[in-house]
C-alpha cells in the first residue's frame, strides 16, 4: 500500500511539475523553433532565462485586481494606459483628460518622453524601468502596475501601450490591461517579443514617498529632479526625504531636501541637512554655497562668510558651473556684513 | 490546381524568409532615452539659454503636430532639461504608440495583387 501511494505521489508531483513549466515551455518552444528557423537564437533571451527558474523573492503568481481599466479610444492607448497607472497610484484623472497632455494628433499617438513628463503634472514621480522582464515582474509583485511599449505590427510598426497588472509563472503568462481588453493574458515569450520590439521600454508612476523596488539610485534622483520643477516644496520634501531614507549617503539628494526645507522657510532644518551633507562631502561647493546662504538668511553672516570663502576657493578658479552662483552669494553676504558695520 | 498551390506556398515561404530578418532588425533601432546631458556640466547662464532654445524648439514642433500654443507651452514645461534636449530629436521618429495605417493599405494591395496573380491571370 505504502509503495503504491508513493508511486501515485511521485506521478502526481511529476505531473504538477510538468504543468508548472508547461506555460513557459510552450511559448519558449514556439519561439525557440522560430528562432532556430531564422538562425537567430536570442529572439526572446529573457524568457529563456526565466525557464531556468523563478527569480528569488518573486511569488509564483500575482494579479493587481484593484488596478482600474479604461478602454482606449481610437489610437489613444497612451492616455488610456497612463490614466490606468496614474489612477492606481492615487491620482484622479481619465484618459480624456490626459489626451491634451500626451496625445499628438499628427503622430496619432503619444511619445514615451511625454508619458513620463505628464505623470509629474499629477503629483506623481515617473520612472523608466531597466529593460528587464524580471524587473517588470518585481514591480508588479510589489503592487505597482507597469506601462510597457509594444510593437504589435508584422512587417510594419504598430506601436501600442499596455499596462502589466499581473503574471502567472506556472502558466508562463502576463496579465495586461490592453486596448479594449480588460484582462489580456499573453504568454511570456510573446510578451517579450513585442516588448523587445518596443525597445524594452517600461515605466511606473509612484507617489513621491514610494520608491519603486527596482529603482536605481542615480536614475531615481534624475526622476526626482524632473519631478521637482513641477511640484510644490512639500511634495519635494517628502520625495527627497524618502530618497535619503533609502540611500542616506547621497549628497545631491541632501541638497534637494535642504532646498525644499529652504523654500518652505524651514531654515534650521535646511541647515541641519546641509551640515550632515558637508560631513560627507567637505569640498562640495554646492553644499558650501547653500549652507552659507541658509546661515546668512538666519542672520549669521560671519559664520556664513567662512563657508562661502571656502566655496569660492573651490568653484571660482576653474570657472565651473557654479562659479556665478557662488560669486553672487558671497557678494550678498559681504554686502550684509558691510551694512551691519555702518 | 495542385501545382498552383505548391507554387503559392513556396513563393510565400520565400517572401517570408526575405522579410523576417528585416523586421527583427528593426527591434534594435529604437534607443532607450538617455537622461544625462552635457548641460549639467555647463555654466549656469549657458545652460539656461540652451534650455530655453531647446524648449522653444520643442514647443514649435508640438505646434506643427497639431497642438495649440498654450497647451504646447504647458507640455514643454513638464519636460526636464535632459528630456527637452532629446525630445526635439525624437519627435519625428520615435514610436508614438499608434498604428501605421499605410502599412495596412500596402498589405491589402499586396494580397489583392497576389490573388489576382494566382487565380485570375491567364
């Protein structure tokens, strides 16, 4: 009896294992045979790599059922996809409202750069993902839907934006909000193929205090710099504060946080952040200049002078990008000191 | 009739073999946007002037593509300097998330010509 049970259990295990990989296999087989036919083995390289196993830290299947669905109007997959991720991140908008922000009538579509830019107009940070299928899965697993650019044409180009809201590794499928389909299931191989032809372009939109799990330090900083110019100091303070919690050593992010404090009139906080940054980068003319200005605004011009002189000794001789700003700050401080003497 | 079909399939396969490498090659043609620009290393004033010129260039291009001036202005304002610098170059050629109608027309013509060639031509 025991023996028989073991045999059955083994058989069942084998069957389940087979089923688990069937979905990935089917798409991989389809495309590997296609690839072999064309003498081009790397047709869907990332799907092939996924066949070796589910990367660590990822659940076998995820679906963000709470992500809304906006069926696209003609050619307006850009506004529809963007509305999907913006709404999921907490903004209140519609595809119709986004048409004047991203749609180009003469091109009958939306440019990637404007998808990223329009996101910031809704108080959210946009981030372009690395060209990695696993990164898309990681974002979805962390609860963030991902906009992907696909090229669905045959011999021609047919660009399309869709939103990845889930995946099922055992069945080898992505789940997307796409065009007029609320729940499109697409095999990994096909998904990668059309996404690869879209230049592996993918983006996410998140609130300023929520850094995407796959974000890289330098790229996320660029995202915040772009976000900063369109948003109020309060959001910027939140954004740079969250950045420094994740990457505490980043001096540029500290400058960003200090500037947000400064804009809000929180001079002691700005000073504190800049002093901490100065401990990490004692020669940064940017930190020195901003600290001097912050001190000067608090009426501590004598203290400010020593910092701005140091900044000037760094920035002025090489005529670098910050020479003008440093000169201006020093002139201001000297003028105030002269006025005090008289 | 059998030879007609054999010939059709052979020609179709030949045509497909000619075409496939072409459309695969296109996949690599779209470049991922670069965010770093030389502007960051420039002196403040020059960077401002350059940024202004690039932004007005982008604004003009948007208007030429059917966007009214005030909308174009707010759309340009949403771009970072780095994006504004690459935008002008991309606007005509970058994928815009839309289909190409002419490709469909061309495909229909090619299929119609094929049908005529094999079934109606004497």
